[in-house]
C-alpha cells in the first residue's frame, strides 16, 4: 500500500507540473509581441494612425496588467518593484490631474492622461518581469524587427511601389505605419542605440549579422527622411555615449565583440555615404537631394524654424495667463487660435506676418508642459530630468559587470536622443515614439541589470485580492471605453466618406452614432454640422458648432459658425468669430471668406454703404472671389443701379463659368481619384452650379440695356 500511495502522489505531482502555467514567461513573451505589434498597428478605416495605436496600447497593457494580477494570485503574493523613476512620474500624473482646474475641456485632459498612465503601467510591468538578459535580447529584437518592417514600408512608399500619402513617389509619400514621415524618423532614431545591445549580447552569429543589417536599414531610413532634429538627437546621443563610456570604462565587451562592432560601424558609414543628404554617393542611387545653401539656414528653413518659434510663443502666452496649473493637459490645441491672435497683437508677434495653420502640438515637449501644466508642470518635469541621470549613475555604479554597464549606457543614450529631439518635436504625444522611450527606461530599471535604485512592495491576503480586483476592473473599464472610442472613430471615418459621396442623410445618422459612442467627440461635431448645413438644419448646425469650441477649435470651425450665424441673423455671434479669425492672420482663402461675411454682417445690419465698401475692398485683394461680385450686383440692383449691378453680376458669371470648366475637366480627365478628392470636387461643382443659377436669375430681373 505504501508503494501504491507513493505512486499516486507522483502521478498527482506529474499532473500539477503538466498543467503548470508559467505566467512570468508568458508575460515576457507578450511584452515582446506588444513591442513588435504596436509600431506596425494600423487600421484602414481609422482616421489617424496614432489614435489606432493609442487604443491598441491601452488594450494591450490592460491584458498585461490582468495577467500580472492573476500571476500574483497564483503565487499568493504580489511583489511590485518600484524603481526610483516611479516617483517623479507619479508627480507628473498628479500635476496632470491638477491641470483640470483651467482646462477648456476636462475630458481632453483625461484622454491625454490615459496614454501617460498606461505607458507608466507598461514601465512597471517591464521593469518587474525582465529578469534575464535573454529577455532583453528578445524584446529588443522584436522592436528592431518592427522598425525594419516600418522602414521597409516607408521606403516602398518613397519609391512609389506601395501607395503613400497621395499615391505618387518621393519623400512626401512616406507615412509608413506612423502617418507622418517625421514620426517614422523619430521612432527609428530613438531605438538605434538601444538595439546595438544585440550586437554584443547575442550568441548566434547569424542573428548578429541579421541585426547589423536591420540596424543599418533603419539608420538609412533616418538619413533618407532628412530630419535635422533627429540628426541633432543622434549626435547628442553619441556624445552622451562617449562621455558615459569614458567615465565607466566598459572595455571588455567592446574588446570581446570588436569585430562585430567594427562591422556595424562600417555598414553604418557606408549607409550614411549612400543615403545622407550630404553623402557623396547619394547621387548614384538618387535617394536624396543636395542644396547649395548653408547648413544652418537649410536646417532652419527645412524644419520650419519660424513656425516652431511661433508655436513656442503661443505656449508662453498660455503660461502667462495660467502660470500655476496651465491651460490643461492636452488643451494646447483647443486654445491655439485665440492665443495665436493675442500673440500677433504683441510686439513679439509683429514680425510673424505670414500664415501658420493651427498647431495641435507646440513642437517642443518642454514648452507644451509649461503651457498645459504651468509652474507645477515645470517642477514635475525638472524632477524627472534631474532623476534620470542620477538613476543611471546609481545603476551604473552599483553594477560591476562591464557588459551590463555597456547595455545601460546604450539604453541611456537612446533616452538622450529622445529628450533632445523633444526640443523640436512632440514624441511624447506619439504612441510608437513613447514606446521606445518607456521601453529603454524600463529595461534599464529591470532586475536583469541589478536591484539598485529600486524598492519592493509586497501584498498578500485581502490587500492582494483587493488590488488584483481593482486592477482587473480598471483595465476592463479602460479597455471597454477605448474600444467604444475606436468604434466611434470608425463611424466618424464612415460618416466623412458618406458626406464626400453626397449621402448627407446617412452621414448625419452615422455621425450622431459616433458622437454617442465617443468619450470625448471632437471633429465629429464639425462634420455633423456640415451634414446639417447641407440638410438646411441651421439651428442644429449652430448647436453642433458651439460644441466644437471646447473640442475642435479650428479656423474652419470659426468660419463655418460665423456663416451659419449670419444666415440665422445672429450677427453678434458671427462678428465675434470673424474678428477672431481676421486678427489671427488666417489662410488667404479663409481670410477672403471672413471678410465677405463681415460685409454680410453689415448688410444684415442694413448698413448698405459699409457693406458695399467692404465688398469692393475684398475684390481688390481677391479678384476671383465670385461671391463678392454676386453680392455687389445684388446690392447695386437693390439701390436702383442696374448698369453697375449687371457689370458685377456678369463678372461673377464669368469667374463661375471658368471655375466650373476647370472642375469639370479635372473630373472627366481623372481615371481614378480618392473618395475625399472626388467629394471635394463634386461639392465644388454643385456649389458653383447653384451660384451660376442664382446669378442668371438675378441677371434676368435686370432691364436689358440697348446699345446707342
């Protein structure tokens, strides 16, 4: 019986081993899969690539958190490592919440904070589970493979093999899976130093050789994209690497892998010669263009330096108005147009006498933090920037393994590239770019490189169960809201296409569904108002446009709202929007329409002389603006001056006929065109046709003048 009992016990133990789930390993593999997938994730019907990645990121991190909680329940204990970087990051999250105080739209703050919070949680997951150097290799190789595929897609768009932004070829077509070539270039630049770890850590010669090729390809794409900001960032990263290497002297791994490192440098040098704008071999392959201007002037002009400085000045104006809490996280874009007008009225704004479109971001992460979170944001940001070098210093000093030291220096150099590029761009607002930063910091914080600069919290019993329940509920709630938002965005894209195809009733219904699902609908109300205007539902359109003010404050919104308000006789509302538009130095076409509406306000107020003067001034500046001629003809007809009225109406008819001829020729000559372009062209033809009918009707009411 004793033998039988022991046999049964061994069988039971065998079953337990057979059904044992290695949660920690599963989570590591899922981290690698997440790192590979997020940069490549796009969805054909989504309106913006970064938005799709945001929702993917929220759902992906939620899955990792839930599995982490389950793993803790299985172990009856939750051990959570808290690296030093956690504390200033938590400070930034708290300050973000405090910025709700002055926010134009609080829901935009919550939306913006969601990405920060989930990447913070992703940092915690990685810094707790990456315990072996093999895990570092797996995750970095996943990132490198993802970068290669994104680079390859961008190159094929550049060559015209795959469709890009407009369906042609050249740099303007490169959007890859990021939606913008600048986003792609930044993403690739930030990972170049961290993935170099693979060259010194991998044991397989085949995998090393492949890694060299993939790194060179990604580096070549950065050169091809010709972004001065990323080049400056890479130079700063290289300087940081040299300084750190000189201090900590990790000589052994470089000696041991010198052949591979020399091979990497040789391939990178050749890639630079072929693909860099200044490379002597680029004319052979025709991948970049040369310029005879100086490097400084070329860099400033190429990167829209004066536009960037305008965006920074606008951010400064926001900070001056709300110095403590800022205008609210994510609210820079909602306040841009009014503050743009306010800046132009200052002495500093006088030289900016050219059009700059509404900026969704400040093109400088530090300026944007100051504008959106005020003095408290400055303190939180400085605490992070001070903690970063201190953290790396402690980790490097506490680790005597030279290989580990080299890894940490490479990871830190990648962080430097990101931080320097953030002076000219907004990588923290881009999911793929943020992924590289957070991953570099998380790997540097992981147990694979020691336990220094971290403390541990342990939960067991009821605190453990409560924490796991909270994490699961939070993750599920965030995922459900994210998926609803994702569905709302798909409906938004569908509604826009229906508008472009002239299916206005369907578009209105679709856009209403989108607004109902969305946590914070923004452009949805603008397109809904467009549908309502086409259906002559002007009161509802004005209501939708009023909702845009604290959601999507674009120049086109102000113009459309002024137009609807004029038609409804609400001249005070219209005048407010027109004054703001004209003081913000808008685009020439919008300026012309705003001046026209200004004249219509005078007409509504029965100041016919002023309306006439305004319209005549308008046609002097914009001689092809047909509606100004039409209104002048109607004004002179009403004043009993048929000869002058006929002159203006015939000029309007001539302009309309020429524009109609051009539009019809373009439509008939095209064998195929995007739905958006077709919808725009079709709408232009319909509008011009209606204007032509109105002019001909007005001309028919005028007396026919006989020639002498």
